[in-house]
C-alpha cells in the first residue's frame, strides 16, 4: 500500500495507480454510486413513462423520497456501525447486500410483471446499503493511504462522485427504454457484486491494530451538533438558509421526468440529456468555484439568485435546449456553492468538531429531499411542469435574500483552532443548496 518511489523526473503516477488498495476501493465506490444513481433515474423514468397512467407525479415523488430516507433516518446507526466494526467488513457487506437485493429484483422482473411496491422496496434496500457504504468509505481513507496522500485521496474520491453519478444517470433511463427494469436491475447487481469483490481483495492498514472495533481516536468524545452550532451562530444561519433552499432545488429530480414526458414529449434519451446538462454544470462549478471572487455569502446569494432565474426560464419557454441550458446553469451554481461553503465551514468549525458537524449536517441538508419529493410529486399531478419550475424559482428568492443579509455577520478571522486546517478535507462533504442536485444517492 505504500506509494511507488518518485521517478527521477519528479513525476508520479496518479494515486489510484500507485496505491493498489486505494485504487480498488475507489473503483468500488465508482461502481456503487453509478449503480444507485442509475437505479434511481431509471425507475423514476419507468414510473412516469410506463408503469403509472395516472398520478405518475406522486408515484415518482414517493419513489425518490423513499430512496433518500435511509441516509437521513439511519445516520446515528451508521455512525455507530462505522465506529464498532471493521471498515472493510462494513463496505463489503453493504456492497454485497445491495448486489443481493438488485439480483432478487432482476429475477422477479424477468419472471413476471413487477409490482410498483417491489421497486419501492428495492430502492429502500439499495439506499440503506449506500447509506452505510459512503460515509464508511470516507472514514477509511486514512487506512488506505499514507498521511501525505490523504488530501489527494479525499479530493480524488469526492471529484469522482459526481462523475459516477453522472454516468449512472445517463444510463438509467436509456437502459429502461431498451431493456426494461430487468436489464436495469441486472446491471446494478453486476456493479454492486464487482464492488464487493474488489473490496474483499483489499487489506486495510489498521487490520492488525484495531480492525475489529475501529474505535481508535474517539476517546475525546466529540460534541453533539447542537453543542457545536451553539457557538457558531453564523454557520447555523447559513445551514438554515440552505435547508430552505434545498426544498426547492432538490425538486428538480421530480420535475425533470415530468417535463420530459408532458412538455418535451421525449424518451429516455431526453432524460439522459437533461441529467448530463445538470451533472456537467455541477462538475464545472466544482472546478471553477474557488476562482469566483467575493465573500462566500455574497457568492452563495448570487448563485441562488442565478438558479432562480435559470429555473424560471423553462417555466416560460418549453424547448429542449432551453431546459438543458437552465439545468447546466443550475448545476454550475450548485458546484460553486458546494466548494465555497465547504471551505468556509472547514475554516470556521473547530477541528475536533468536524466529524460530528459534517456527518450530521449532511443528514440535515438531505432531510428536505423526501419532503420536496412528495410535495412536488403531488403538485405534479395537478399542475403543469412549467408551473413547477416557476414555483422552484420563486421559492429560492427568500433564501437568496436571507443569505445576502448574513454578510455583515461573517467573522473577520477563522476559528483559532482550525485556522491551519483549511486544506483538510471533510469526512462527509456537504453540498449546500442542492446536495441532491449533485446526486441524490
């Protein structure tokens, strides 16, 4: 697991090539995240286009809500499991369990017509497995790489999340159009099984020194999120703004398939195009966000305002290039906001409090997704997709204004005990104002 010696020219191979253990686990991550995103997009399109003739908005909204509940509801259980059991065992079990669930669904779908309830049960099982896999993977990075490679490994892991989600989203609707749910489930099962095999071949660095309980380093007893936020009113106010904004930004996953069917009269390829526009915009925003000048609250407020305008345009002009362009702008704003505010939180949150803060904050920001899915799914059965776009746009305006008003409350200097930790990557990277727009896992 040690890095290969540096060449005489000073050039080094990418981390995933010179560290086989990390490379195998990273590939397992790519496979699982692509699979879960492929399943979500594919089944959502299946519900809207094939399975439900009336009330398809509510059916799709309920499906997406179910797919995000485990990550929120099981956060305390996941944290305890990661702290108690060997990380390799947790990762292998999560990927293997997802492979079994997807295989069972594929067999059922091949043998007979698949009940909608079975699709809901399958996404609940897959989302539960992913809720354990993702945070455990991030936590186990120090067990796979040397200290000097931790930041590079975490950055590599986080940058590929969007790519994996984008790839899965592109395939989901296309596979459903061509092979139906049986083909979709079989593809997901193959990806999960391959991930489980890859992880089983890896030896984690702490296997001999505590692989059984994984509780090293927790003697200090991190504070609860309430205790952390009590001393950070500025951070607390930002979280409130983004939680409110997420109620409207995350609805894009419900609006997209409805818009495709009712307004664009498209097929799975159209859904793939829209997902590609959103995902590509997010990637570009993630790479360029650090170069945008201005205070985070000013940049964040401007991005929320730009998202409101971008989402309002398809509500007025119902053309394929228009909504694709608006989703690209929306994704760019999501990427910029994520980069700027993750960096801000790294500076403001004390180092000892970061594990509790980032783990629970992800659940707090994601908690609006089930509500948004159900609300916009129900509205989608009574209102046109263009109207839903306008509702999203209007809903973002108060959050943008509230965030702009916070600029005078920002502290001039970062917290003393975390000022030198700015480059340190988060254990669970949040993506405010559109965490789900970057990929509802």
